[in-house]
């Protein structure tokens, strides 16, 4: 069982914060996003982690080292050019030889979903499985009746349970490498192909925390969650 973290992007939407620091190494609550991810993976039994990196690759090696700090083995798959999510996975194939269960995580995701549930779905014969979470609205929602009378005013940023989005957490069998391009995205080149073959499964998670760190506002929301969760954990509560 191995986990790959795709972390080679430029983080353009968070500039100038990412001019000298890659997005997965930005700090939230005293730790880098990547360090929170490592702890999450360790908590679910992962002991081999590969970072697929490109932009400012040396910063990852300096910060994370060989993983001994967390009791894991960290390796690095370095891209000379941006390869996209599918190309990044293909580029890391040598690290995955002999593995029949491969977890892939986007390098800007903070969540408390159980990644083992995603890998479990591969027992159905699927090549790939996608974790899904309900759509978190960016806006307040107003409900009104047929006479335009407002029924519920301003439900502030509700979670929309009728819509599901890609959580950036995937499970793959080793067979996936037969379907990966040298460059391209999982979403465009790979998932439609696996879906047409009937070998792509969805794994929905309803009651969970999930955020993709895209903006400064996302950073603030995630940091509040992490600080609150750690405080609860120190009092005997659950941890990610």
C-alpha cells in the first residue's frame, strides 16, 4: 500500500505566497499542508509516500527529508516539465512496482475522509475509484416559494447534498499504468476512459471535512478547522 501526493503545480492563485514556497509547503496552524497530509496518511497505516513534484522541488526535500520524522519512507518523483495529474502518476510508476493498491492525493487537499474506504472499492474489480464529497457552496442560499415569498433567507454557505464533487483523493490498481499518458490529466484523459470501460467507481463521503486550498480564504477556513480539531484531540476527541 503506497500513497502518492501530486504536488508539482505552480500555485498561481496563491501568488505572491507561492513565489518562493510551493503551495503544499504553505503553513496552516503551524504545519505545512504536506505535513498535515503525511500525518493523515500515517494515521491510516501508510508507511510509503511518494511526492510527485516539479516546481521548487528542492524545497520539499529540504522540508520533508526522508520521512523518518514521521516514521515513514518518503521518496520523490521529480518532473522536469509540468506533466499534469496523469503524467505525474505515470512518471512515478517506478516507485509503484509490485503495488496493487495505490492511493493518489492532490497536494492541496485537507480532509478527514478514510482513504482506506477508497482503496476498498477496488475489490469490485475497478481500476480506479474517486472519493466524492457534497458540494460546499461559496455563497449564501435563499429559498422562496411560487409566490416569491422568501421561505429561508440566507442559509450561509450550505453544503449542497444533491451535488457531488471530486475530492482529489483516488484509489488505483496497478493496472492503471496501462492507461496513463506521458502528459495529461486524470480528469480529462483517464477517468472518461475508465468510465467507458465500466471500471471506475465513486466513493461518496457525506459527513466529513474537506477543503481544497485554492485561495487565502481557503487557508483561513482550513486553519480554523485544524486548530479546533487539534484542540479537541488534546482533550481526547477524534483526530484526522
